[in-house]
C-alpha cells in the first residue's frame, strides 16, 4: 500500500495507470532489497547478491541463499517484463538501462551495509554522494521513464543516464545526513538541520532551473518533480513510509478509502 501511495503522488494522471502499477512493483522490490541490505544479509551474502545483479543471468541464483533466490528471481522477472513491454510497444531494448540502474543501486546499498558493519560514520559529502544512489532516486526515474512510455531519444537517454541537476533530489533521509554533519563538524543538531535545509533549498533551485532546459517531455519533468514533492511529504518529519503510524494510515484512508464530500 505504501508503494502504491507513493506512485499516486508520482504519476496521478489517468493515462499513467500502467506506470503507477509497474512502479508499485518496483517500489515493493526496493523496500524488500533495502531490508536485505540493512537488516538480514551478511556482507558475504550481500556481495553475492550484488554480483548476481551485475551479471543479470538466471543461473546466478544458484550461489545465493534461499531467501535471496526468491527476491532475485522476482527482480529479474519484473525488470525483464518492463524491457519486453518497451521492446514490443516502442521497438527499443531498455534492459541495459534498467539493469544498470539496479546494479548502481545495489552497489550503493552494499557501501552503506559495509559502513554499518564497521560502525563507520561517513562525512556529509561521502554520505550524500552515495545516498544519491541508495535513495533509489535514479532507479525510480529510469523505470518511470520507460513505464510512462516517453518518447525515446538519444538526448533523453543521455540525460537519464547522467546525474543531471533536474534529477538531483534527496530522498529526505534527513536524520542520517544530520548525524553525519554533526559528527564531522561537532555542530549542534539545530545547526546541522539548518545545513541540510539549505542543501535541499539549493537542490530545488537547481531542479527548477533545469526544468526549463531539458530533453525530457513536460509530463516526465512533472513526474521527476513529483518525486521530490513526495520526498518532502513522506520524509520531512521522519520516515513516513516504513514506519507504521496514524499519520500514514490517515493518508491512505483520506486518499483511497473515505469518499470526497
């Protein structure tokens, strides 16, 4: 439900039904894989899983623990399904872009897992450089581009594969960024929060400037900007996705259950 709620905010237009449905699947996979890297997997297991994603071969599951085999197979089939749909409907093989996005995501998650196991506190610069990928922002954008059936051009693909200013937005994992800055500079929590707010404001300025000079269609620019708005909505005051609380339940009820009167 949390994934679907996020996707409604990302692409609410009626004609984007397929995009919402597919991105909900991707969101569920992101949550599951995030938990594997954060909680369940040992470093050795996580390195095996990352290697399997890099290889992108079905027989790669043979070396994985049983609980990872199911996850990898679900990921493999879901991504290949999107690649098949794009090839059938638009005549373009998107698998290389989809696979590369997952490869980068898993590598960044592995970096964070190693930091955690070693009790290593990165600098704010180190944290943000990696969190840009581990936040799943580029991953979601790549899948959203093909799932929303945008016009595929060389310019759009180049921009999609680069870390452009338009797509440069943080998930809003503010507590971790705050802790990094506090540890690095001995700043108070108040000062650290202001630092992160300044970074977010500057990022919004970059995004707004880039939105007027981009090879993407206005509809896809809107999806990217909605992703940033979602981040503010769900993460500005803590984790509004994975933490089950009354606020999250009320959002679901207001949007999907209770009638508009």
